[in-house]
C-alpha cells in the first residue's frame, strides 16, 4: 500500500519521537547526541520537513540503530 509523502513524513517523525521518548531523552539532549540542531529535530518529528539521508543516518546512529530500523514504522 502506497502512502503520500506527507503521511510518510508524519509516520517517520512519530517513529523518531517514540524512539527518543523510549530512551527518556529530551529534544535538545538527543539533538546533541545525534549532532543535529534541536529545531531540525523538532521539525522532523512534526513531519514538517523532508529529511536528508545524512540526517537520517545521524539520527539512527544516535539511537545505535541502522537507518532501515527507523524506516520500519508500519
């Protein structure tokens, strides 16, 4: 089943947020771990922006995961 780009961004953002919350990390705290700007993380979690592959890899590494694990949100 195909989903729209907007729905994909929302689901991806929710997955990242849930992983962050499961580790009991705040936005700023995890942004420092992942080496990204906290406002960028907020926008990703809200599904407002298209995420770059480099950023996805940084986020995955911040969770000690592979990027494919973050993209598995069905």
